[in-house]
């Protein structure tokens, strides 16, 4: 990688993996405590004054709905996601000796990129999926356990395009690879290519990255990493 100046260093922000999910986990735990407190107050209100109980039950119902909606605040689901991102981070760390730089949890405006890898063979946006089962293609679509999984292909594509636009605004016009890394589910073949997205088992990420034919010189890679590391 190229040598950074002192000015560059001030804009670099070290990020640990799954930072976004850790924040969500803290929110989920807070919501659980709030839910318990609300239930206690509701029970107390029933014995004191029933209209107060009616007022108290509205936020209780809303909180319970938001806590379970899509598993967004389900602590078990969040913990699995954290473990998955940490596994991928450990695999990507193997590539640092080859001149790659890994940036975790990059905010992209609407959501975040789990990992971005920048190095000799280009820029890779890596979305982690810690699901149990099997990924496989069917008639040009990604399937997971007999169900379509097009939404994660769309998600990976959107994130890669957003990262590419960010780099282009900084004067770095490069192709950005969109990758879905599976930490637990098997992938039917060595890798699945759907449009501009590649699905691969997390353990095979280093081989996939090293095997790409594109080339990025160290100075350009260094500038790209600096741009993507800015808060």
C-alpha cells in the first residue's frame, strides 16, 4: 500500500467489525428493559386506576411490535450477525499481509457496508450473511433453503454502487466488486455469480480476492482506502 501523509492519517478512522450491530444490540437490550418496566407499571396501574392502564398499554403494544418487527431488535438474531461479521473480519485479516486494507462498518447513507477490502486486485464490498442452510442458483435467481433470496443480491448491488459513486466523487473511478460472504450456509459451487454479485463461503474469500484479474496500484489503493475510511 502507498505511504500516507500525516494529513491523511488524521482523516482515517479505525473501525471494529459489527459496530453497527453492537449498537443495535444495546438498543434491543434497552428496549427489553423498557418493556419489562412498562409491563410492571401497567400491572400497577390496573390496581390503581384503569384509565391509566389504558394509556400505558399503547406504548407497550408499540414497543413490543417494534422489538420483534423483522427481527430487527431480536438479541439472538443480532448476536448471530455480530459473530458472522467477526468471522469474516478474521478471514479478511489474512489478506493484510498481501497489501490489502480492510475497513469495517462503513456508513453509506442508508445502512452500512459490513466490510470493504481495498488492495492489489481492486475494491470489494463484502456483505456478511450468517444464515444456516444452503445457497444455490435457480433460473438466474439466488435461492436459500428453497426460497428466493433476491433481496440480498439487490442489497449487495446497491451498496457496491454507492461505494463506487463515493470513490468517483473523490476522483477514483474503479470497479467495485459486490460479494456476499456466507459464514454458516454452504454455497452449491465454489462460487455463485449472479449479475455483478458473487456469493462465496467466507472461508474461500482470500482465494477469491487473490484470483481476481484486475490490478490496482498501491498509491491508488491507498487513496481509495483513505476516502472510504473517512467518517
